C-alpha cells in the first residue's frame, strides 16, 4: 500500500546528512522523491555513493549538470512539476545557480521550498561552515550531554543533523504542504539546525525556569546525575539501562534488586546521596550478567532495558515482533516509522545510483526519447 504522502512529488537537490534524512522520511511515507544528482556522478560532500546508503533509500535519481544553462532550465522544469523541493546548500548558492525561491516560486506559486542549513539563512554565522557538533553547541544543547566532572560529549550527530535538522524540515514540509492543500500559497521553509536543536531542549528550559534543572553538567535527573536514571555495567562487560523515576517504579527496582531493606535508598531524590547510591548500584549490577538481569527485570515496571548495539537491537524479540528492522536490498535497516492503520508504508527500495531514473523522470516531464538523447549528448544529463 502507498503511504499517506502518496501523490506528492518532492525534488531533492543532493547533499549529505539532514537533507537526505528529510527526503528519506518523506519517501518512507509515500512521497515520490526525485534526487537531483550531479551529471558527473558525484553527490557533494564526503558521503559515499552506494545502494547501501540508508538515508538515500526510496528515491528516484536524475543526474543533471547544474553548471550549464540547459541543466538549470531542466531543474526549473522539474520544480514546476513538484509539490516541494529540498536543498541543503549554504545561503546564496541556489540563488547563484538561478534556482532560488524567487525564481522557482514564480514558476510554481504552490511550491513548498525547504531550505536546510546549520545556522539558518540569516544571522552572523549564516555564511560559514559548520557541523552537527557546532550547531548543538551554539544552540545550548551540547553543554548538557556528559557526566559530572567530564567534558561535554557529542551524542553522535542525532540531535543537530537529524532531530533538530532533517526531522524538523520534514515536519515543516508536511505542514506547509497541508497549508497548500487547504488553499494556501507556497512558501519558503528556513530550517536551521540551531533553531531545531533549541526546540528539542524545550523541556529542559522549562525545568531550568522552574528551578529544577541545573546548568552544571551531570547532576540532574535525566543527565546521569541520578542513581535511578543511568546505565550500569554487568558482569559480562555489557550494560543495562535503568529509568526508575516514578515512586512505584523505583519501589519495583528496589524489590527486584533486593534493596528494600537498605534504608539509604529511601530518600530517592536526596541529591546529596546520589553519588553513594550510584556506587552501590554499580557494584550490584556488576554481580550478574546482562542476561541474568534481563531474566529478572525485563517485562516489569522497573523501566529497564538492556543496552544493545545496532546488530543486537535488530535481533531482539521485541523489535523482531514489531518488525522495527527490515531487509532492504539484503541489508538490515530501520523500518519506516511511525505507522498508520489505513495507509501502510510500502517497503522502501534501495538507494539509486546517480542518474538511475533519468530517462523515466525526463519522460514524466514530457521529454521524448530524441530530446533525452540530445540532452545526454550535450552533457546536460547523465
């Protein structure tokens, strides 16, 4: 079955990281996403070109020489057929190509023009390069990832690139497309990873404003300060996670861990004792293997789970039962999420190589085989 975005055409100007993640999300949910690759076979950046690229799954690819007038004209023609576009270049690049929002919205007033950058289209940092680590640093998030006495630790690139970036742009695209469907005009989405990351920190700002969150690293309820919200090593060198925040869950932790008679654990929220209690739990959890703790605490209200690698997660019975991971082109990948009761997402296809669907896409624009051959001969498409 087709997903809920069936019938929506998105043109994605090839890039790396958050732009492709946004394209993957839209494609996973039924949109036709056409990636414009370089006619020379490149994609920009350092991302390898391979059919195993999960972020590029579910696409069609047309390879276009955007350094030629003919290539730019073709890209504009493609944009007139689209409901939305995604681009992730520095501010001004698309304008210099002749593919900026003024031109494309003039051609197609209903177009949703999605722009993905780290710093945003405006502001003192806007023209300069950066990566996830920099964006989440400036947004006030990176300072709060880490343990007491340590230094801020980047949570790989999930927060800026994907949570505050690609996912936020996908949400913005769908919102703006809904506005068009309800009679509105097209518009430009200025999606900055700094802005999106700041939004992801909303709860922490609320907690700080009410005096229950300290800006000191690793001393809070959710940042490994608390003994009942942390990871612990087991006897076999693996790890488990505990999130027993609520009193009834904390009581269940104490019961199953044999700590009901240890009065020191009574004052759950006495921060002065968190360090000592954490040391006690660390010693306790290291007395059994991860498998032994699983047998004791899985399927209870402790708020417990083993800490799994990607490979281990794909094989875990819960994820197997829900088909959280699927095979695409012989490789294990996360399945599209979330799920729908009436418009089930189709299984994604492997990522295309640059230009794999050039002829198909040209034909959809009314360009016949002779014209397509002439474009190839001229180097306009590949």
